[in-house]
């Protein structure tokens, strides 16, 4: 299983070999994996919405990229969790479902503004969460978080650049989720 995880981490996340062993998950490692999975599931759903509801082809591309990257991250979280014998969510919780549902009511420029604003805020939170996980007592969780951080930082950079583009739409900013 360790070799499979190392190969998949290279293929799916574009990162070097991560060896996931039999180290037990600390409560903080388990909690991190569960939260990270929920966040990735939500990113995939919101990325799909971008393809349907956006005005800009750039926002469509951003949504596709985020959905693809978070599908890969979710796959790795699933493998790590399975290897450690813990259960992670496979569907969105009520909070994230409400956010996705609210976003789904928007189309065109209104969607673009809300989506980019949400993606910047979500990636800021994710970067903090993954940075904290790098210090986990669980070496596999720490290594996974460390190797995922560059992807999350690039996603935030892209979201910020598209958010600047949507600033020109002339719409009021939508309040980001707290």
C-alpha cells in the first residue's frame, strides 16, 4: 500500500514519493483529514457549478482546474484515511451544502464575483489549515499537507487574479462565508 500511495501522490498531485505507513492517526490528524475531505468535496462541486453558471471562460477554466485538483486531493485523503482505518466523509455536510446551494442560485457576472470571492477566502482558510497540519504528530498527515500546500497556494493565486478581473464587472461584492 505504501508504494501505491507514493505512486498515486506523484501522479495525482504531481508530487514526489510520499510513503504512507502504519503510523496511527492522532486526533488532530484524523480531524484534519475529515475537514480537508469536506473542503475538497465542496471545491469539486463548486468547480462544476462554475462550468454551468459562469460568465467568463476564465472562471470556467478556474472551476475546472480546482475541481480536477481537489478530486486528486480527495483521492489522496481517501487513500491515507483507508490506510489508517479511519472514515472520512463522502458527501458534503449541511454547512457546505448550504454554501454550494447558495452559489448555485447565481449566474453570469453575479456568479463570477461570488465564486472568485469565495475561492479566495476558502483557499486562505485551507492554506492555514494545511500549514498547521504540516506540524502534525502524524508524519504521513504532515507530509501530505506539506506536499499539497503548493497546489493550494497556486489555486489561491489564480483565484485572486480572477477576483481582480471580476472587480471590473461593476457589481457589489458578495459577503464571503465566515
